């Protein structure tokens, strides 16, 4: 479940990117939970919200229509090009195919509409150290086999590093993909003091090999690859990633 700091970060992006519109925004919250994000958005922006989730019985936002949907197997139950803003907070790490959901989010957005997505940051220094030691990123651990309960709200099954989320957004026809965080994680700052002598020289070697030997770095992906060594990626608890649907789509 999301925390208030994550919701505040999402609202901050929405306010910055949508403040100039000056009219009521059609908003969809995917995986709306109890409706806390919607309540916060409605308090700070002129929005007409809709919601969807598998567990609709938990939803408590009054006056907001909610649709039940299995995001692993079903399309979003909305027509094309109807929303100005789509939010999806702490959801994609629970899904088997998050790329399909991002394509669906693009479909229901109006041209130029904004998508804001959050997910645990598996690139921060603490998570990198944890992965080095045990092979599991932070907030992602061993799952019992064939336990459906852990594939709903309780289980993180898809760790998604920033680059792959950005790549999926661009592939789904989003522009202007940006990276922000909900807060600096103190444990990651502490771990970074010890990991820096390994990370930074290793990064220089990685960049040289990818650029000169493997030739995987392109004009289109360099920015997003480089963000793996950015301060937000190294110390952020949760990544807040946004992009706009291309206006010609």
C-alpha cells in the first residue's frame, strides 16, 4: 500500500504539470485502494475522478465511481481518450505484465494527457547492497509458490528498475519521461558512503563497455541509462515517474 509521502509526491507532479490547464481534469486512479490519493488530489486540484481496482470493497471515496478490474487479465473498462490525468501508485510491482497496463493507460488518456506512476526504487544503494548479498532487491523477497494471496495486494512480484519503466513508457508512446522520488532514504545514504568506491569506478567501466564494445547506448536512451547513477536513483525510497501521451496519438 502507498504511504502519504508517495501520494504527496504524485500530487506534486500533477499540480506542477496540470496547473496551467485551468479547467476540471478528468482523472483516473488505477489501483485506487481506499481512495486516499483521490481525496488528496481533489483537495488540491479541480478533478473529476474515476477509480478502478480489483478489491473494490475497500474503496471509500464518496461520490467517485469505481470499476472492478483484474489488471493482469483485463483491459481498462473505459473508452479511448477520455482522461486528462491517470495515476497509478504502487501497483505495477504487483502485476505480471506492467507494460500492457501502461499501453492501456495511454489508450484512455487524451493526447497530451499526463500519466504518473510510482513503484519501489530497486536501484537505491540499500537495495543494491541487499541484492549483492542475497539476490533480492529491497521490498522484494521470496514468495511461496502458488499462493494467490501473495499475487494480489500482499506480493511484490515485479521489481522494475527505472530504465525499464522509462523504456516501457516510451514504447507505449509517452514523451517527456521524468524521474522524481518521494523522499530520500537515510539507509541508502548511509550505504552509499561504503558503496561509492565500488559503484562509481564500476559505472565508468560499464559505460565504456556499453558505448564502445556492445554499442547499446543511443541518443534516445542515454539520458535514461545515466539516471541509474543519479542522486534520486541512488537514495530515493520510491520512484515517481511521469510522461505525457504524444499529442499525435
